[in-house]
C-alpha cells in the first residue's frame, strides 16, 4: 500500500518547528485506511490522535487481565520474537500452568493464525498459553520471569503496547488506539486519574520508537490540550 499524505506532520526538531508542521497538512477525505480520522505524523510513524486524546489506565483488579484471555487469536509476534520465545522456553516452563505447558509442548512456543501471522498459542481457544493466575487475575508469565531477572525479554511488543496496535506498511508505520469493551474499566480509571493513552504507554512507546519520538508525542499532546492543534477533516 502506498504511503498516505499525513494530516498532521512533525519532525525531530524544535517545538516551534513541530507546531508549524502540525497545522500544515491534511489527509484527503476518505483517504485510504484512515478515512477521515485525524493523524499525527512523526518521521515515518503515523499516530491516531486517539492516542493523544483518549484516556486509559489498566485496572487489573476490575478487568482481571481479560486482554490476556479474550481475542480472535494469540498475541501477535514479530519474527524476532518467535525466535526469542523458542530460546527462553526452558526458563519459562517452570512459571506456567500445566495446561499452558501442555499446549506449548503440543503446538510449539508460537503458532500461525488464520491471517497467517505469528501469534502466541492459546489454551482452549481462549487465554494465552503464557498466562498465569494470581488470585483471579490473568497475568503474563513472560513478564514475571523478566521481573525476577530470569530472562532479558519483557514480553511481546504487541502485549506491551496494548491497547495500541502497530501495523507496518511499505512506507510508514501506523499506530492506532483499539477501544474494546473489555477495557471499559481502564477507560474509567484513565478518565478518573487524567491519564492519556500515550502517557500510560510511555515505557512501551519508548521501547519501540525511542525517546525522541515519545518526546514529540508529548509535545503534541500538550499543544492539543491547549487548543493549538485542531482536527482537520
């Protein structure tokens, strides 16, 4: 797919330069995969403005980790992550529930889903095979092993970035906010505490895109709230 003209564009320069670019471009009506949605472009990354405008903070004691439990398939994996899961499997095994171990031993540390993408395997077509239960909350065994210093890999990027979704195209990378019914408590918590999606996702956004891109994202968020950035249709 060809790259789309950005609605809002920025460079890695000063805040003033960012502001000039943010208000200079417009996406054609009904353009491509984005339709009429407003966008922020930083280098070759296009962010949905929902990342800046929506509020979100996980509330595990209310949602019970349902993002690890429900979905069309397992967590999306990059080619590198497929190899990493194979390598760290011996260190993860002791963390998993018996049913998770059984699934992975039968189908492997990753599988290919109906869209031909690499994903984590599931237990009974429901929760991720790498989930563990802490009380009644579904948690990630990979992250637990990382927190305890057993492995150097925190968790798949797609899990770390949730509820944002990243898709790479030939000329750009798209980052969209995925609003799901299972995250209603997180939206309520985010609204109550005034935490925006990009603020909640600071660690994974910096992990994936780097400190400079995240800083530009923060500048755009502040300017948007001041009313200096306007959605253009």
